[in-house]
């Protein structure tokens, strides 16, 4: 019976002592294990995980481990539970947390930890500091709630560096999850025009539905030329680069106008040639984004709550938590052109809903 | 007799109708010509040019013309007078300008025009909008006053993006004029440590005199390893890249810590391979700087007036305006290891001193 | 026949040499006079004025003159033409202006000049620097286009100081033109909740239609208590003060949470007691806004073009330019509860539409 | 014997189990008691307190308790240990803290807690999260180290809102500790001129020694008129208000130029009349500062380490910790014109020196 000292639980949500949790085995291998349900400390709560979305970063961690690509130096951790885009129900409160008042701060949280350096969400329960959770209104579905982090990343990229985007022109390169929600967020912020580039017509079509004024299939058109033609021969104000293509940075630099900004939310795995002179001559800022700040996830959630865009358009598949390996395969191999794959635990959250930031 | 309608002149400064002006001939060729003394319009003043420093950009314009490297598309202009780092004496006031109140605004001027798209300072007189001039105290020498733009560029690079530099660690790569004054400005702003990299020991020595806590001769040491060793195995907060070396961006990206900033004030002439993944993973901002803003020149001038550093340490040679071609040759070929070469007109300014921004 | 040297006109828009212009007589008196049609200089265009809205500042200038309340020291100018919220058709181009390329800059323009220190829009033609104009799409009505400045002021107030408003709570005090459009802009930016306070139910109702989640009639409710009750006993993030009531600042300071921001867009005519200690203890920022910056008018226009809100809900009356004194009376005395009163010239703009910023 | 589980101690610094600590009795009463030495948790360290400065806020807490003036609603706490400007030696490390790597973050810490809501420094030992400590170089004296918070507050006030102060004009009103170090910091940042106002000539003289270009004794001169005369009839860019005088805000608003900024670091105890219209008409920002951010304490410490100014000029008296009541009396009643009073414990720190932020 789960009853740690100093933790307040409710009879509405009986909590077991142990839970099912997926853990890393060898690279690419996930094993279902029992783990103790973790205990919230001061300023923390216990979240019953109701849904988790799979992110490209999860795939990196599962297949390559943190060291190679993400965190620079950590060993592959055989007992680690990945998964960071989770949501669920607050079922227990650590010492000092008032259930009527989850006092969400406005702190720059830097790099997210759960699912990266500490256990994440591919399991039944997880603890979070209350500053790393976003409150979700009851009316938002669990699946949609798993997408607030993705929308928050796009929001952060577009508004970092003082971006006040209304009336500005934005190109999003690459119609993956961040790119597609980048289109939606840019549009919600009042950007015009919003141009999406990609190689798959069905994804470009989803981009249109999320608000893209123009789409460019780069298999048929030269992206830089097409952008300049569509924007009245001027460069655009922002490029949100989400493709990771080897030529993407150079093309982005040529798409923006003098003083333009290029936000990198993806990257190629090899060094790629870049025209540094163009960056200097045109006063261009190129910034990599990881982590999150300036309440971007909260701002994205506010837009979603207000139904400014329908983030669920990028949600293509759902599997039960027990089938995580299948879900991972769909996400990794883009089976049936999967975009965002969600795994659902048994529970459906109905109140005290939160999403991990 | 110079007496345009609406322009106020003073008997203290008799102004001729025509002046000597150097103009572009064929690429690399400068010709001395007569031009009419220009007439200040509304919000403009006439500056008698007393000293001009030669900048790498001037050399580009003289040898390659604006189109190739600087301004993207302008034809080589055969009658154009280059030179933008000039200072002198205000000798006439256009309509609406009050001589007791040069109302310097706090406007972001974007790209400087005189010497780039409009005639510059390799001549005897030039007009400037009052918003493009910085007042210089009487006690500052003419030669030092020509250096405020160079110091202002370094200041802009270091303080753009909200940089509050006191106590932060800074690497300056490349001991050219901007790099050396970058060291001085970083130190004046309270940075610590300030590390300078380069290949010439005599220039690194000047860097030490301007405040570098450490210098690294990259012919003898691996720059990235040396920086990390000097800064307690941590990356630094800022890199001000002034070398234009092909490997400079990649090295800078590896010198900074997570969230670090790389300011590009120089560039290689070819595309160079860049590790984009490192930029994204470490949340690094890379920003090209041209033009100027946030009153950076004025702030640099304030530091120089307060004698926080001795900018004249980078001033190595002076020639009379008539010998501009010799001065150009010294600057271009680094004859006698010239760093900053200044040409002096006959006049010495004693009051109403200004420098072009 | 209007044909100034260096100015390009079109046969589509015949321009007379003289025009009708309202000018200041004694305080409160407006006289219709003939003035020469002004001539655009470099970087300027001639705008045929098609519609002008009346602003509270215009009333101050007309009844009290600039010195007393607005510009601190200028004499009442008997030949001056007020009016700064005008829009119209670009009918002639000054030297250097390309008709296909009105190169709108992103310059912080500081205090607007036309209608304040230089002649304004209560006449048939006016010149503007192209940087002081916002392009208006053909489909927007002339009346609506006169409102972009008012919406821009609200936008500026809400986004100055780095305000990223989505998901933040906003109170607007005072349902005048800026207050009502402040509600609309806050809502478009994603604020939640948006609370409007005022004394007139019909105006509060317009506020509801423009997006207010809650309204408070301060004749019936204590505003501070009601705000705290509506926002779950927390203070709000922003107050946009548009009432000018003597107790408004103190109440605003008590409505915001720690670190909250109070933007003052109106002011009482007398000194009023303020609880400075509350400002310091709670880290509150109080900022007066005049002028405009950060492209706020352009951003507001983008929202209006995208039909995020219907600004015309605050437009209550239209009079012909010849009836300006009647229009002024309606605006000043709030005849028939006038909110925004517009005067229309004969023309209706159909292309090359612009609004003065 | 102090040996809590998971905490690493060193044989160099034997730690007792209990310590002497001053605690609040009735308002104005301090009692010396035994308390257990606190235990550092994760990310915390134990600091042996070597010196503490007394701040006006400490006096408020001791004489009036937190509720009335500082924290809005907390009861007077009879067992509470005040004191927040302390420094000392790191003598034990909580779990997860690496002694060679105190990983100081760059986090905005908001309101400081120790000495406000949690026990402070008028005792022998205290725990701190490592993010709330600033490393102090061995060469800085303990007394000087207690002043970094005061200098940090001045730094924060001057650089909040994007202040890049070099060459800007600053008035500091009130030569108390923050005001005097405000003069020093403004000067170190390159402000010019820096003008100090006050009523006591000896304090104004200290201001001169810390860098004030001009001082104004407001008993002899009209402060607003004197400022405008000294700054060439222009208003200044910043006022740092440290006097708390009833007319201070109104005077500050009249001292700054259009767009000027008034930072409030003190406040009168009564509501005072303010000319709101002047704030709005001149686009003035008035901001209260509490707490700290943007690494301001670290930046101030960097300036002090670099000997940009001698903060110890404001340190007038030292008493042993046992004589705290005498020290408090000197600070409160300004006995012998006390400015900053420091209490010293027995220890003198020699290494692992830190100051509480």
C-alpha cells in the first residue's frame, strides 16, 4: 500500500506500490519491468501517466543512447525509462504542495530532465517538480495534451529573441511534428505569410489545414527561389528549420532578409558546408533551440485551450502502453506515414490534468 | 564662395566651393579629383574631415567593389568616394539644426551609408545626418576619434542579445582591429577571463596590453583545448570571432558552453563545414553583425573618453590624405605589421568634434 | 496644376495645387482654409486623405493647444492643421521612392509628428515619410483603416517590456477606444482571462463582443476585489489603464500580482496619491506609453487584416470632412455615446491604401 | 558530532551539532538561543557564517515583523533568525554537490528566501542552495564580501529593462548603502555624468569618492533644477531612487528625459501624490525592484573582484556576533553616522568563500 511519509494521497486514486515501466536494454531494446512507484519530495507531485507521445529524441535515446547525440557523454543506461512527452493526473502531493494551488512559477527551466537524465514517462507513474508541469483544462483530450510540449518548442523557437510575429513572414522547413505545429503556432501568432516546405504532399496538406498560406514541395521546386517568389521577391523574417537536411541551414540563410532569424530545431548528423559570409553580411541570427523557456509551453497550451489550432491533426496513431515497441516502430519507420504516435495507459484523466513540460 | 541657402556657416571656418576627393577608378585604383563641397540638408551638418582610418571593408570596396562581397548587387561605381571611419569638425549647419544642440537620437541606424552607398570620407568635406554622428570631446585626439567605430562594432557584438558581460568569460579569435578592441571593450565591461587567440605574437602582446588575461598562439596550441584548460574545463560564455578563418566557426561553437553565444564579425570567403548538431544540442546562438545599433558607438566613445582603455595602441601608421594610396597599401599588405592606418587631412579639429558612426 | 520637380504623379489621380484644410483659430475654434498641397521630399509620398478618426489627443490640441498637456512648451499655433489618425491613397511619390516597393522599415519612430508638431490629416492631402505609413490591404474599409493606430497603441502597451501575452491574465480599465481595442488585441494575442472595467454597460457590452471574458461595472462592484475574485484570488499579470481616473493607478497596482506590469495609456489631470511601497514590494513596473515602436501598428494591422477582431465595433459615427466641427462635438461631448468618430473626405480609397502611423 | 547521512564534511572544518543563533522575540527584541546546525539537502551546502551586514530590511523585520512592510501577511515569527547579507565558508556538501564544481546556475531566483521566509544569517551556520550563493575570491575580505548583495541590488536596478549604461546620465537620489554603491556601479558601467543627491555632506563626500561627478545637497539646492543645470538643461536617462522621500518619485519623474527610467529601490511609508500625466506624456518607466535577477550579484562581485570600486567605503562599523543588538542599534539610529554595520563571527574565511545572494 503506497503511503509514504509526508505525501498526501486521495481515496479517489488508489496507488499501488509497484508499477510497470519500460526500461532500456541494449541499444534499440525496451524491456517491461516492475519498478517501485516513485515518491514525490518537497515541491513535487506524483503523476499517474495517462498518455505519452513519442518524440524523435526518444528514438535517439532508445537506439543510440544519450551519449552519441543528445547529452554528450552519458553512458547508455540499461535501467533507464525514457519518454518525456507525457501527461496524466496528479494523484499525490509531496510535502508543502497545496492541492488547491499548484503554484506554477515562471522559471526558465533550461533542459528538461525527465526522460533525459531522470526516468521519464513510458511507465505508469512519475514524479515532477510542480514547476515542470503545465495545468491542462479538463476538456482537453489526453492525446491532445501530449502535444503541448511539441507546440511549446515551436512557440519558443518563434518567440525567442524578442520575436513579435504578427504580420511577419515565416518559412517552416520540414513538415515533421515540430514543423507542422510551428505552422499552426506561427499562424496563431498572426504571422503572414506562413510558408511550409517539404517532400511529402500529404504532410504539406496537413500543413495547409493547420494554416500554411503556401506550401512548397522541394522535390518539384527550388525552395529558395519559390520562397522569394511567394513573398514578393523579399526574403522572409524568420525560418524555423525542422528538416535536419544537409542543405537546410544554407537555404534558410538565403531565404531570410537582412536581419532575419533562423531557428534550428533539427540538425543533420554530419558537418555541412555553411556560407558564413552570408550570415555576417546580412546580420542574420542562427540559433539552436533545446530546452524551453519564457513559459512557451504554457503559452502554447493557452492557444490550444482556446482552440486556435487543432494540434491533433498531427496525431496519427495510438497504441496501448503494453505495445510500446510497436508504437516505437511506427514512429521510427514512419509506418503508414505516422507523424505523432501516442501510447495510452489504461487510465483516462478527468481532473487534475497536467502535462510534463 | 560656399554659401548655400538655408545653411549656416561660421567665419571661423571658411569653406571653399570645391574640394579634393579620392574616387574609385578601375578596381584597386584611386584617383584624386575635384568635387563640389556637399550641402547639408535638413537635419544634416557639414563635417570638415580631419582624419580617416582605413578598414578592411574599405579595401574590399576599393579592390573588389561593393557587389562581390558587401552589398550584394551594386555595380562598381567609378566616381564613388569610399572611407567611412572618419572624424572631423562640424563647420556648417543645415536647415533646422541648432548649433548649440546637436540632438543625437537613440535610433537604430541599421547599415551605415556614407562610404558604402553614399560618398564617404576620403576627401575634405562630407555631410552627415546628425543621427549618424557621435560627439567627440575636445581632449580626444583626431587619430583616437577615428577608432570609435571599430570599438563600437566590438561593443555591439558583445552587448547585442542582452549581453551583460561583467563576470562572464569571453574568447576573442583574431587580433585584428576589431578583435583587439574587442578585448579592450570586453575587459572594460568587466568580462573575466578574456582570452585572445591569434598567430602573431606581437599582436597578441598588444592584446595583453589592452587587457587580455590570456593569449593563445594557435600555431603552437590547439585553441579549443587551450580555452577549455584556461577556463577550468568549462566552455566560455561568448566568442567574438574576428579571424575569418575557415575553421573559426566550428572552433567557436566548441569553445562556448551550453547556451553560449558566438558573434561573427569576420567571415571566410568560402563555404565552410559547420557542425550544426552541436549548435542545436547546446542551444548556441550564432549571430552575424553588420551595421550597428543600441548606441554602441556612443557607448564605446564614452569608455574611450573615460580612458578605460587606450584604443590608440592599435593605431600603427599615419599618412597625409594626399598619400592615400600608400596608406591603403600599408593597410592591405600589412606593411610593417600595420594594424590600423590613419590618413590625416591638413586640419586638426579643436572644437565641434564629431565622428561618423 | 500640381507638378513639382522630382515628384512622380499618375494620371489616375489628378492633384490640385491647393486644398481645403482645417486650421486652428482660437482655442476650440477650427477654420476651413485653403492651403497649398504639400510636396513630398526624398523618401516621402503624398497621401490623398480619405478618412480620419478623431482621438482624445486631437481634442486636447484643439481645445487646449499643445503646450498645456501634450508637448510641453509649444505655443498654440493658429495656422496648424491637427488630425493624426488618417488614412488614404498614395497619389504621388517623392524622389527616390519606388512605386512598386514602399520599403517600410522597422524603425522605432518615437513620437509621431504629423498632427502634433507638423500638419496633420484634417485636410485633403498630406505628405508622409514612407517609414511613418502602414500599407493597408485593398479589402479593408477606410473607416476600419483609421483604427489601426488605436489598435497599435494597445498592441504596443501589451507587448512592450517583452510581453508574450498568451495565457496571461489582463485587466483593461476604461472602455474608451484604446481600452476596447486593448481587449480585442489582448484576446487575439491569447490572453486569458481578459477582464474589462468601466461605468457604462453599453460599452462593457461592446467589450464583451470584442472578447472580454468578464466585465465589471465599477459603479456596482469594487474593481480590485472583483478582479481578484474572478482570477481565482490571484492578481493578474497585466493592467492596461485607459480610464485616467484618479484612483486608477493605485487600483491597478493592487490588481496585479508580484512582478506584474501596469501600462498607463491615460492619465488624470491632477496629481494623485500612489502607494509607492506597494510598487516596490511587489516588483511592479509602471510604464507610460506615448509614441509607438516595435512595429506595433503593423502588427495590429496584421491582426485586423486577418479578421482576428472587428475593430469597427468601436466606430459609432461618420461625418463629412466639411462637418468636422460637428464631428469634434460628438467626440468631445460623447453625443449619442459616441466612441470613435470618423470624418470622411469625398474620395474612397481603392488601391495604394495606407494609414499614418 | 555533526555527521548527517549523505553529507560530506572535511576534517579541516569540525562542525558542532548545535550553534548559537539570534532569534526574534517580541518586536524589536533579539534573543540568543541554541539551534541545531542545519543539514544541507540535495544541491545544498552548509555555510559557516563569517560575517553579516545589516540591511534596512532586517531592521523592518526585527522591529515590525514581516507582515506590515515586507511580505504582506506573514505573522511575526518568534523563533525566526533574520539576516540575509551574510558570507562565509562552505564547510559541508549536501548530496550530489561536487566540491570541485559548485555549479552556479544562471537562474532568476526571484525573491531571496534566507533571512526573509527561512532562517537567515545571524547565527553560526546556514544552508543554501548552491544557486543562491556567489563564489568569492580568497583575496576579498569578509567585510567586503557582505556588500556584494547591496552592490548587486544597485546593479540589477541599473541594468534591468535592458540598461546599457555606458555614456548615459544617471541620478542617484539618497546616499544610503544602495545609493552609494549605485553611484559606484553606475560609474563602473561607464555612466556619465553620475549625480548624487542627499542631505548629509559627509555621505555626499563618500559618493564623490565612489565616483559621483556631481553631488547636490538638497537642503541647499532644488534637486530637479540642479540636475537639469548640471546635465546641460537635459533630463537624465536614469534615476535610481534610494531615498524613500515623499517627493522623491515626483522629482525623479521630472529629472528624467522623454523615455527615461526611474528605478525605485526605496519607498515612503505613506501614499504620496504622483504626477501620472508626466509619466504618460514622457513615456517614462517606473519600476520597483525587489529580489534580484540576471546574475546581477555575480556581475557586481566581478566588478568588486576587479577593484573597479571600493565598496568598503560604505562599511563604517564592525561588532562581534555576540553584540548584534548593539550593531542593530548603530544601524537603526545611525549612531556615529553609521552607514553599513557588519557583525563578525569568530571565524575568518580563507577558502571556499561564498556570499548569500
